[in-house]
C-alpha cells in the first residue's frame, strides 16, 4: 500500500511497483477507511506529507514500513524549536512492524546516494558523447 498520491513520491513509487508486477493500492486524503486498507498490507510506503499519520493500529504484525515523510513538528527541547518526524508514528509502529525506516536517517541518505550516482552516470555519458 502506498499512502500518498503526490507526483513526487506516491505516484512514482506506485508505478515502479506496478512495473515489477506488484499489486498496489493507493490510499490518499480522500480514501474512506484508510486504516482498514493499510492494515492489510505486507509493505507500506508512507509518503502522505502528514506527520505521524500511520499509527500502530494501522499496521499488520510483521509488515515492512518505509517512511518517506519529513515533517517538522514543534519541540521546545530543540534549539531550532522543531524536530523532524515522518508520516509514520515510529515509536508505536516499530512495536508491531517487521521493520520500519526511521526519520531522520532512513530513506534520506539512500536518496542522496542515488542522486549522486545518477549525477555521476549522467556526467560520464555526457563526456563519452563529447568525444
């Protein structure tokens, strides 16, 4: 289940999964009973842009949860006054999920690594074409 339908993450993630012959359900802000749908998923990709939207009772025991969200929430203990959380209530979800990516530090570093790789690949192709 992909939670979110943005053109940046939700829809591309769903399309990539479909290309791999996965059965994909997209849950979004207008979906009725999103908890009931998400609860059936073996894999959840949370990218709705809503802080801690996916709760412990939304997740089937043993499911894999990939949290792509990055949301600032007020936190008086931080110098900046905010801290980053994902679209998943990590502290609750990790109790039932088979695995859950943290925020920060989860998919962010992989995103940066892949952007760097794609930049290097593109530069190499441009250089090869220039010869």
